[in-house]
């Protein structure tokens, strides 16, 4: 599990075939899970200044792989003792989004991102979403597009500052929205047991 709080913007040392090597201040162990641009990947090699992960063909197919050649967002898996300051993420990328509009909004910027229509049902106004692993709050939803208002601190401390019209990004929708959707989709009638299960998720 992850929180969507970026711990480091790290530099890609190399990406050849399926192996991605990252120059990082982190010192993970082989087998550790690390979210890179929001995707949970497993450490397969380490050195004093870097670590490597392996991307399967399926991972390379679903990720915005063009964003894995320069700088990337890094977040190690959370510990049970960690504070939960963002929102709960699994590191499982649902789909790719595309930045379609950027507008200045006072001291902040509004980013409009489109996603495939089949994932729009998981978007909730004022709900959570992860964009390239960054935990963010959705302001508005319109059909298959959502709006984020990003404050200067977040822009300067993430790779969001490099986003342009047409930039593709990794999207993980809210885990609870997915669970609740599938729960009600399968059940014709809501029971107290259903309500207890939903409550237990929170």
C-alpha cells in the first residue's frame, strides 16, 4: 500500500528491455515494493546509489512508458506505523489520462485530465485520485474529464510542473469507489451486511 505522497523525484539511470534502473537516495532491499510514477514495482537489484526494478510486458503496455526515461516520482511502500496523510493507494494503474487543458486560477493552476469513459464512473467530485502516484483531490467531473486545482507547493515539488497539453499520465482511481461500485453492481438489493462491509472499508 501507498499514500500518494512523493518521497523523492529520482533520476532514471537506464531503461533497457524490461529493467529500469533508478538513481536514488533510498536504499531498498531486493523484493521491496516501490511506486514509480504510481506503479507498484518490485526491486530486483540494488547498488549503493541505485536500485533496479523489472517491468513486465503488461506493465509496459498499460503505463505512460515515455515518462520513465528522465525523472520519476518515487514512494516506498508504507509501513503500518506510518501516518496516512494522502489516501490509500494500491499502486495498480487503472488507465492512462491525458492533460487536455491548463488554466491559471488565482495563485494555483487548474489541470483538466481526460480518461477512458469506462473509468469515469469511479470519479467523485471532492474525491481522491492518484496522478503519476500523487494523491490529489478532484474538484469537478464532466463526462470523462476531471479538474484538479494544484497549489504552487505541489507543482514545485512534483513533476506536475512539467505537464503540458497532451502529456499522458498514470491514473489510479479511488480504491473505495471501485469496491463500492462493484459491490452494488453485483447486488440487486442492499442489505445491512452490505452496509457493514462498506463501513469496514473506511
